[in-house]
C-alpha cells in the first residue's frame, strides 16, 4: 500500500511553529508530547535516550506515532549518526511512516545524500510514497552552521534545518549567558544560510527562564527566526500543553522558554 501526505496533517515548513523533543523511551514523556499541542513531535533516539534504552524506544515508536497523528501533530525522529545506531533506528521507525528524520551534528552533504538513499530504499520496501519523508539537519557545530546551503542542496528532502545551540556553544568554546549574545552571530548566520537555501530555519531551545523585555523575545524579533524547537516537555516550568505567553511583559511563548 502506498501512503501520501493527504493521509495526515502535514504542516508547511513555515507553519511548524513548535518542534518539541522528548525522550525516546519514556511513556510519561510521550503522553506529554501528545498533549502539548506542538505542530511537530520529535522522538529523540539520540541524546535523550541512553544506548541501553534504544531498543525499548524503537518499540514504542508505533504507538507514539499513532497518538501524535490522532492529536493532529506531525511525527519526527532524531536518529543517531549513520556510523553509530542510525541505520538500526531507521529500520525500526520507517515502517511506521515518520514525517521527518532529524540528523544530529549535520556537517557534510555526503551524509545527507547517504541518509536520503537509505530512506528511499526503506520507503520503497514499506510501501511509503518515495519522497514522503523529510530530512531535518540539526546544525549544532560551527561547521554545520556554515554548511547549511550544502546540506540543503544535497537532497530535496531537506525543507528545514534546526540550530542546536548548546552543542554549538561548546564547539565555539563560548560561555553561555542569559542574553544569548555569544550565539547572536551564529543565529544570524544560520538564518541567512537557511533563507539563501530556501529552507525554513528552526531555532533551538533557550536554557534560561524568562527575563522580561531584555530577554530572548527581543533577540528572536531582531534575528527573524520564526520557528522554535523546545526540549523535553516534562522539564518545562509551564507544564505540557501550555504554549501561551510566559509573562505579561515580553510576550515570549512557553515554546520559547527553558524546557531542558
């Protein structure tokens, strides 16, 4: 049987305002993801799932995907690198038609092309329309940020890219601060590269609470990053499902707040 995007709510990239990560093997987290109202739910088989729990996480994917779609959300899976557990991850989740595959520490166009080939093979094997599955490069190193256009050019499956600020700060040997100024140039460069590549930029989670008007909302407005990725919902100060303003001053939504 062949599936197409008409069978589920595929938001256009520019309308995917909230991308929400969650631990791969936690039922509590999965329930919170589904209840969150985020446009894209991301089952994380990489950083949020220890290697010993990855088989369990893979077995939980079908139920999570069904619940997410019933709630009107798209489904994304962050796999591990191809030279680690990435192929095992793909083989486990592709029969269940994820909308997006997120690839960690994306730096090389060759990796995007190789991933696209594996996805095409598995789409054909499982009766999924070829081209259904998008690739989301997670740009969390200096090289990943400056190579966004090359990553996007490697395959038409790339329609958006995500900026991973914490690993990026480590790669830059930058000290993290509440105002995020140490990553200001990287965010602007990321936005520029994404727009030049005609793909949608997705900003990364903020790891500090709201600080009023001088905080991250002003940075978002000045940089121009419209879409936001958030961390595991059970760690959010506001609790799952609340994506309204976090205070009366800055207007930053809960999706823009510290959730890791």
